[in-house]
């Protein structure tokens, strides 16, 4: 019995010595490029929620109402938000001249800051006040410097815009196309202040 213990002890010692001899020999640091920084998974950019003004009427005057939008890069959603009208709490004081939409508007941005908005077929021509609501809302949305208007997708999606609280020096023009009618207006008559 003593022999089996000695044999087992020798076998264990042999295994330990064998395993310790399999190590990597010591060396200096070997330069092999940049360290790993994680995995990259290409995919759609996440939406960037933001707060922006939409313009409704308060006693006949254009008045900004701040709204949070989940994907400010979707210009069609921004326009749709305006056409949806005041919320229940806003409707106590706010009204709108914009008709309700049954479909989603298509929005494109030109190199000269002209927003082209194609409305669904059943929308009648907009009133003067309705057009000002639309123009003044769109005028406070600016493209980030990293995304030039020429890079915007024609369905209205691009990198997320930011709200320009000082209003850019470049003027915005809005060209609206309905079923058999068009209207164009600049932001010259928009209020300068975002304070309601």
C-alpha cells in the first residue's frame, strides 16, 4: 500500500513539473499595434430625442409650444406633430389653422435650406396663418453641422437636427405641395422669441 502512495505521489509530482515547464518564456513587452477597444456592430443610428417648439395660435398670434419628439431626425414626424394640433392641455389656450392629416407628409431639405413638404391628397390649400405655423415650426429646426442638407434622405430622415434657439442667420423657406396646389413662404414673419 505504501508503494501505491509513493507511485501516486511521484506521478503527481511529474505532472506538476511537466505543466510548469509549458509556460511562456519571459520577454520584454512586444508592441503589436492598438489595444482592442471593443466590438463594433454597424446598424442604424439611434434616434436622438429633443425638445423643440411647434407653433399654434393663441388669440390669433403665433405662439411656440415646446414638445419632446423621440426622433427629431424624422422631419416628416416633426411636421406630423404640428398637424396633429394642440394637446388636450394646450387646447385650453391654443388653436390651429392646420387641417388634420390622414397620411404622413414627405419632407425633403434642399441645399438652400428650402424644405419641400408633400402633403397627402385630401389636404385643402392652407390658410395664411396655417402656412405661418408650418414655416415657423420648420424654421427652428436646423441640421447639425456634420450632416449637410445635400446628404439628407429624400424621405426626410437624416442625422438628428437640433433646435436653433437663436435662429440661424440663414433664412428658411418652405414649399408645400398639395393635390393641385402649391405654396411657398419664408420665415421672415416668424417671431424671434421662443418664449410663449
